C-alpha cells in the first residue's frame, strides 16, 4: 500500500521564521541581554511548564480559557502564559538564597490559546526586567522606565515612554463614590473608543455630568510634570495625593538618570488591579500608530499566593515578538543582504582538499567561512555566491594552493586582491 504523505502544516499562531529572519531576531535578543546585564540585571530562566496550581493561582476568567493545560500521569500541568507568575514562584521558593532587591531579566517563550490575529500569537517571546524587594524605592520605577532608551537604541530605534500612576485615578474615583475597578476598565478603553462613547459609559456607571467633565479632563492630560501637577486642586483624596507625590518623585529620578523621551499620559492604567502605582507604556518614537511595544509598572505584593512576606516589585516588558513582526511587516528589516558567511571558498575537483583545509583554518581564526564545492560549473558557483549574499569569495585554483597566495574578491565592488592568509584575516577584522 502506498504511503500517504503528511502535509507539512504548522499550528496557526505559533512562531516560526526563515533562517535570515531568525538570525536577525536572535541578534535583537542578544543586544537586549547585553543592555540588561549592563544595567546590573541578572539572567533567569524558568520552566516552560509549571504545575497548574502554581500558574492558575492568580488567574481567572478569560485567562483560564487561554491557558494550555494537560495531564501527564498524575501531574496537572500548564504551559506558562507569562513570566511573572514563574518569577513569583521562584522568589518565594528561593527567599533565603536571593539578595534583595533582586534584579532579574528573562527572555522566553510563553503560550496563550487565543485567536491568532495581526500582532497577536499563541506562542511568542516575552522580554521582562523586574526588581523585587521589601519597601522598594521609587528609584527602581525610574530605572525600569529608563531601560527602554538603551534597549531601543540597541535596536536602532527611539523609544517614547508614556507614564502615569494608578493611584491618581483610583483616588479620584474613590472621591466620587464610584466603583473603581469598573471605572478603571472604561479608562483602559480610551485609545479604542471615541470620547463620546467613553463619556456615555461613565454616565451608565452613575457619574454626573460634572464628574464626567472632570474625569475627561484628567484622562486627557498629556505632557510634562507641570501639566500633571496643575490637576492637584481637583481632588482632596489621600490616594490621589499619594499618586501625585509618587509621580513627582519618579520625575526627579528620571531627570537625574538623563531620561529625555517621556511624557505623562493619565489615561494609562494597564489592566484592572494588578498594578498598584506607577504604570507606563512604550512606543516607537513618531510611530504611536504601531501601538504599544512594551509596558509595565509597580505592583504591591508579587508573592502573595506563595508566601506571607510582602514583596513589592516593579518591572518593564518589551513585546519583542510583536516588535519584530511590526518591523517585518513595515519592511524595516534588512534581510536581503544578510548572510551568516563572511567568506566563501570556490573550489574545483583538484583543489577540494586544499579548500577544506583552508576553510578550517579560517574557522579556527574566528572567520565564518564556507565552501562552495558542488559539482557545478564555475558560473553556477558564482551565481550561488551572489544568491547567498557573500561579502567576499576566494577562487581557489591550483596556482593559489601552490603559492599560498589567494585572490580575494569583494562581491559588492568587484575589487580583487592577491593576499596571504594572515593579510586576509587582518582585512576582514578591519
């Protein structure tokens, strides 16, 4: 019976790139790791799979529906849907070994069983940096916000960070006697709905016309710290005052850190109740229409499901898969001229062994060399070298082997030079 071929299908929404794209993506990850380590964050990697009781401890509602969950023997297991819950479990389980404040970064895949659509995947990378400790200073809020500048600079982009503090709106809504969670949920839709619809939703929750006017004034505020402070007289609530005070302190720290590309946007709340103080979102400067590329903020009790000791935290995240996808779709990635090879060696039947030895010598010297030795015509081999976007080639004939002097051809300019091996190495290094 004839074997039926299996269609090489991929599960929709799972991450897979062509080799040239993967090389650029790995380069982005490497650059980000360097930034985090330069800023004294330590690397951490946690398992992709966790016990369900761990991952479901703080979830609920729609999150439960999105989780990939299965059993293996007697174990009830979930694939991680973010990097925060594994961080909380790690901190709680290693309290006595860690030094606090604990600064960690993690880059890893997470899984969410949602409907795939533009910019949203079922498998994607999260790129997080967090600081955990008791009575955590607001300097770390500023430090996490500042991280976006060097991270984006390494990716040849400019960051623009928009900042707020959840206590401002929480305190203001408390003063109105409204349901804070429900009203915050409406604010979280500001970028998605017209102002008239936002005002109508506030009215449905019982806010008066005067209350709605004040609310719209607050959530429409964008600018520097002076414009935020101008709102101080609008509310006498202690939570509101605390939020204002924290924003002013964070602003002082940001200025001390030399941060320039930021503004305050009081409509930012980032979720319903996870964040408790400073919140922020990051955009590509001049490209806000692409949407937020990252975000984060302050949370009061990271490990509450795993230990009684209260551990505060603040963290930032970059949606690196989303960012890469945007750059790819906007044709902002240069994959055409990318190659993993620095020098190609074209050999003939009589020089194949010498070519293999030369290739190995280059590799031992730290040069990415490869050999083009297929049984093809010389013209076909040159065509292959161009197709691979090789920057340099050596055409290895018998005379070159005997003299140990090689013809190095620059494939961009067409220039050729006769050089010794050490001279080629020196040229490539410079």
